[in-house]
């Protein structure tokens, strides 16, 4: 696997990305007698949970002004996180500079999608180039697995950092047409570079 060029500076309330990294899961470990008694571990867990609760509560009741906050609660929607590049938000189609889609309607994403969320109608231009005359993504079905992004030979669909506007009362409003899915290549440039690293993609 190619070396990842992942930015390591996504500060969340002053906490470095290093500290936010999940800890490695220890498998097949022998529990000590202390741990096998459970009760002490339960008390320890409750102590940690209570500490987080009270620290957040104090920070919420007495919001520090102009001071560096020690709590990591984000006051959404006034505040928004800078998401790590590995975050998988809703899939979007990548547009060329002239605004046309990079997608060649090969159908691979439609085929691989485990939720059958993608529907494509392919057509040919006069110069023989294939393109999707219709590309519909049903976000009420999408499970954000990223398979469509991984399988696409043209880097024409990527998982964006967009996560808003995906809670609707009417499921029909979650069916995104090609026009609603298109994003400029520039706006998803970082994600494209990232997936080139993780999927060892080259520029086809
Ligand atoms: S992210 Fe997964 S579920 Fe969503 S459209 Fe892509 S392949 Fe389908
Ligand atoms: S895999 Fe890529 S090029 Fe093929 S239909 Fe899907 S988005 Fe278009």
C-alpha cells in the first residue's frame, strides 16, 4: 500500500489528531483477577464517564469567554468540525472544468453498490463518448460504504465531506439527480489525492 499523505493537523478544540486516534484493540488478552471481578472495572468505567459528563456540564453552564475550551463538545450548527480527509460523507459526482461529468456510465458503481442506491442511464455522444444521461443516487438507501468510490475507474465519484441536508421527511427528497450530485474537481481535490493513496489508484 502506498504511503498515505494524510494531514495530521485536524485540531478539534485544540486536541491534536494524534490524541484522537482510536487505540488499538487488544485481542486474546488474559484478564487479571482484578479485571475478572468486573465490579472494580465497572466502577472505573463509571468514574471515567462521570468525569466526562461533569467536565462537559461545567463547560456548558459556564462557557469560557475568549479562553481555550477544554471540553470537546461542539455547539453545532454554530460551530462545525473540520473533518478528517478519511471521513465518508455523501457520495458526489466529479465534474470537469467545463462542468460536464467525468463519469463514463460504465455501470461499475451501480453494480457494486450493496444497497442498490445508484441508477444510471447511459448514452453516447456524437463523438462516441459515453456519459450518463441520468444518474440517480438514492441517499435513503446509501450506507456510506464507499464501494462506488473505490470501484470507479475514472475517479468520477468520491465520498465528500458533506453530511447536511440528509434528514428529510419525504424519502423522495433524498433521491439526488446528476445535477445535484455534481461537484467541481477542485472542491474534492484533497479527497481524490487521498483515495489515490489508499486504493493505489493511478490517473487513468
Ligand atoms: S457509498 Fe456504498 S451504498 Fe452509498 S452509493 Fe456508494 S456503493 Fe452505494
Ligand atoms: S464507476 Fe465511475 S465511471 Fe463508472 S458509472 Fe460509476 S461513477 Fe461513472
